[in-house]
């Protein structure tokens, strides 16, 4: 009986010792201290924002030190991060995206973020015992071209303690400003080219509307991955060169103007105009759009007649 009690007591003491060790042990990175960007990695982090307020404070990144030892935990750490177009270009080439660095005129890093900036180099100094540093910016959306894909291309390039994480040592942060009309739509309806009966509409068409201002959006073809309108020419897929509709809304969600995103007119003489006979409105309940508009090309069809008549029913599918 005494032996049994003694073994039980020894087991309890051992279990307590093991538990105690597990609570105080610092473990991460296979025994190495790792510096990382929280939620970093290959997939871009999308920060969707409304167009208002024009000035907004946002969190863009959270730099972490996962200390593996008490000595590293209590060591001051200097971390160097680069924010470069070259990093974004490499991702763009590999994935067919078009990310551009957010221009410095559109933001300032807040003082409490503790970031020293010199060109494309950001430096962060973590105090002893400090394991995380959130980075905030004050964003001025009025300084942004909202039709572009702006991003930060952050990469940890140096650290005085530990090593940069292979998986989370970099991050693309897409600052995406969108108005309420922005999104993915399924377009159906009719299209008539009075100059060429072999050109017809390519419906149903998955189409994106991309924010260009507080109450304006421009069309984007998901099929051709550019700012166009999908058409069929003798049954084969095609587009009208240098032509894409840009829709302007008023405060009551009425479409008040349609213009050609390539110019009014573009270099080939094509321009757009709203057809007032349409409903020409965004429905806040369904987020659907009904619109009629024209494409003019006077060199092909003399004024005052348009070359192409569009009548679109645009059913909202979700965010792009």
C-alpha cells in the first residue's frame, strides 16, 4: 500500500513539473525566433473600404515577433521592411493582376505605429518584451484613382533578432475603395449594331463595375480581363476597341450620364451617351441595374444616329 501511494505521489509531482514546464516554455519556429507579418503569405489581404469618409484611419499590417527563448523575448529588435513595386510586379506577372503601390500622397503612417520611413524602407524598433507592432495609416481617398488596384508590397528583409518567416515574412495589402454600385453583375438584354448585323451581344455576360468615384463606376470584362464590352462577331467572341461604358449616378441612384472610359470621344471617334428612354436606375433593394445607352461612331454611322443601341439588365451577383 505504501509503495502504491508513493508511486501515485511521484506521478502527481512529475505531472505538475511537466505542466509547469509547458506553461513557461517559449516554443515557435522549430526553436528559432520568427519575425512575421500577421496574416501574411502569398494570398493578398484585401481591405475593402467605402468611399466615405474621405479621410480614414485603417490598420494595414501587424508585425509579430514569435520569441523562442527568454533572451530573445527580452531583446530589443530592429526590423527592416521594404515596400516596393518590384515585389508587386513579381506577383502581377505570376497571377495576372495589376497591383500598383499606393502613392505616398494618399496616406501617412500614424505616429503611434513607430515606423521610420526612408524611401522604400520601413524600420520598426521593438522594445524588450514587445512582441507585436500594429501599423496604421491615415488614408486620403481623394488622392486615389479608384479604378486602379492599389496595394502595399511589404517584405521583411532584415531583423536584428531571429529570422524572417518563410511563409509569413511578406504580404500584399490591397487597399480597395468601393462605392455601393461596385460589384459583379450578370448582364442580359439586347444590343443592336446598325452598321454591322453580324455583331451581336454576348449574353449572359459576367461583368464587373469598378469604382471610379463617389458615384461612378466603369465596366470591366471578366472574359477579356480588361475595360471592354463583350460582343460576338459572326458568333466569335470579340470587343469594341477603345470603348467601355462609365456610369455616373446621382444621389437618388439614377444614372444621369454614360460616357466612354477611353475618352469622349476616344481616338477612334467612339463615345457613349445615355438613352433617356431607359429605366436607368440602381435598385437599393436588389442592387440590380437597368440601363439603356448608345455608342456613337460618326465615321461609321453619321450623326445624329448612334451606331450601337444597348439595353442592359444587370443582376447583382456579389462583390467583385
